[in-house]
C-alpha cells in the first residue's frame, strides 16, 4: 500500500517534466524552421548588406537551424548531448535578447546618467548606514530593547533607500524605460527573453538532469562552463570577433567611409613586394635598373664584387620592420639579462629586500605617459640630466687624465642615430621590474637543498649559477623571453609619446615601428584594409618568433633531461 502511495505521489512530477520537455522540443522545432527559413531570406534579401555581414548572418541562422534540429532528435532520445545543445542555444538566445533589449531601451546610457546623479544620494546612503548602526547598537540590551532598536534601524534604512532612489532619479529612469515600449521590437525582445529563459530553466533543472541521466562529472562541467561563460562571451565578442573581422578587412580596400571592395591578396602583395636588380657599379642610379614608378630604393649591397639594389613597393613597411627587429634585438637583452641579475640579488634575506623589490617593480605599474614624459625631460639635449652627466664625465676626464674628451652634446630624440636607442633605454628600464618579479618567483621555486649539496661538493657561486640556477630556471626564462619579444614587437606608446613633434616616426623614420606604421595607415590615413593586412603580417611574425623559441625550449629541455 505504501509503495503504491509513493508511486502515485511521484508520478505527477514525472508527467509534468515530460510535458515541459515536450514544450522544449516544440520550441526547438520552431527555432530549427525559423533558422533555416531566416537563412534563406537573409541571403536573398540581404544584397544591400556588406558581404561579411550577409555571410555571417546567414551562417549564424543556418547553425541555429542545424543545432536546434539536432537538439530535437537528441532530446527525444533522452541523450544528454541534446540537453547540452539546448542549454547552449537558449543561454545565448537569452543573453542576446536581454542585451539587445537593454540597448534598445537605453539602459546603458541610463547607467551613465545614474553615475552623474549618484552624488545626490550619498547623504541617504550615509543615513542608511546610521540606521544599520542603530540596529547593531541594540544588541547590547535585552530582547525587547533589541527589537525596538532594530525596528527603528530598519525604518531608517527603508526611508533612506526610498530617498536615495528619488534623489538619483530612478523613477524617472523607469518611466523612460517603460516609455520606450512604443514599437513591436521591445515587445518581441522581451517575449524572446522570457521564452529563452523559461526553456533554459526547464533544461537546467535537477529533474531534467535526472531524466537525461546526467553524471556528476557532466553536471560539474556544465556549472563550470556557466561560470566561464561571461569571460568566454567577452572573448568572442570583443576579441575573436574583431580579429576575424580584421582578417576579412585585410582583403578589402576599406577606408571606414565607403563600401569596401574585395581586393584579395593585393594588400599583402603590396606590403611584401620586393625587386632585386644588379648594378653595373655601386653608384649606379636605382632608376636605371628599377621601375621607380612602382618601387622605391630600399637598400643596396655588394656580394663577391657584384653590387645589387633592392626596391620595395612599400618602403616604409620594410623600414618599420627593420626598426622593430632592431628594437627587439636591443630591448630584449637589456630588459631580460639585468632582470635576471637583479632577481638573484633580491633573492636574499638581507634587510630591506622587500622595499627594493617594490621599488624595482614600480616602473612596470606606472603609466606609460608619465614615464615617457619624465624620460623626454631626461633626454633633453640642453637641460636633461643625461647630457648633464655626460658633461661632468667629460670634464672630469679632461681635467684629471691626459685624455682630451669633447662633450658630444647628444641630440637624443632629434638624431636618427640615437632616437631609437633612447626608446630602447626607456622601454628596457620600464620592463626590467616585471621581468625581475618573474625571475624571482622562478628562483624561489628552486629547492635550497640543491645549493646546499653543491656547496658541500665545493661548487662556487658561479658554478651553482651555471649548473643549477640556469637549467632549473629555463621554464621561467622561456616565458620571460616570449613575453619580452612580444612586448617589444608591439612597441607603440613609448615611441608615440617620447618622440617630440608631430611625427613620432622620428628623424628619417628612425623610430617608425610596425604598430606605429599600422596606426598611421589605419587611423591617420584611413587605409584600414591595408592597416589590417599589416596587423596580420605582424601577427605571423610574432607567431613565428614564438614558435621558434618554443621549439628551442623543447630541444633544450630534451637535451637537459638526457
């Protein structure tokens, strides 16, 4: 009898769950049909749209239709993968409808207005805090007194909250939001958010998980992806999406104003196009052997007595590439090797080491603009402390030694020979602190027992550093080198701010780097298709450098293990 009673009590929820799943199946049938029909309609009627928007919209609707149809089949089979697909579709649909509705109703701009009026409600927030203190003060008395104090505190908090909402204009904002429901679109988005949210709740419930026989591992995986979803969506919308869009733009002649035309690989061909020609003499004019209407002379060289000239269709790109590689070759060693030495010095138990660690790390967290302005003053040829120090040194050598040294009065930022070196010095100084912290973390992970054993065996400090520290610090060194190379190849702010005048490319384009050239092409000359192609060339250069270092690290690790 009791068993029959339990079954009768448990059967209605089971029936309700089956009905809810049937509604979910019906909803996905609607989405499948709507996605496929919408894809056909978008492709036929979207001829006026940009081709990338047309393809993206059609592809998205087709994927929606296919995934929804797959979810229908798997849900009917009670396959857990169908539940996962359903959760994925409805979660994205709910987020899309909510964000689109917030944009349409002006809630995002309303948050800005709320920030402007927030100061009016600070007094009420303070009053609410006083009400909380009054309620807490009542804990010192008997029960009846406690209740009185807590009641008074709650009244003060409620009145303060109402006053705060009135002061910041929340009711006017709510009325503005409700007034925006003056067209079918807000109602459609609201209905979509409700339906997507309800189906999402149906498929997420514990009862649905039991019907689909979800394991604990599957439940934990879904919960993990749920917590990661804001970051993943942000990555897709604000990084992966623009990245793919820039790849498409690199195949067009986009100028941000007119409708872009697809030009294929023309931008890449222009960037990488070079021409080599033999010269009858080292001083022969390049115009005699090159088509100067297409190519500009880039450089000339002599091999085995034969002189050659190199012409480039885009000379500035190769100049920027050369400057960038030269910057990497100078800045990376200057920011890595001193950081390794500093980390070894700071990895001691002397007094005040924590202070020194903080001092060395400060440049890494300081604003680039402030650092560049300070160094711009230091590099000043007339009042800068660097030239002042050089003057004192030359005077000392001339006065106290038989040498006669002239003061060079270096024009650090206005000479093509020294402008890039000035950027290297400033950037290396700024990056040393961050690299030092990374090396210090790697040093502190090395077991002290190894050094103690090496000391007992008679190994000196240099032998310990060479035989223990460097091999065990190899993973940290690899990471530091990778980040330093990537950071150096993307240098922009330091050049843009440090070099004075209207042209941060410096004298004779001596400080023109890849990212600076990209900025000039894309945001000053509005050749955004060409700038996107430059960005992708830079990406492949960075990827290639990273891959080479990764392979070297693996080969070194294999040799060390052997």
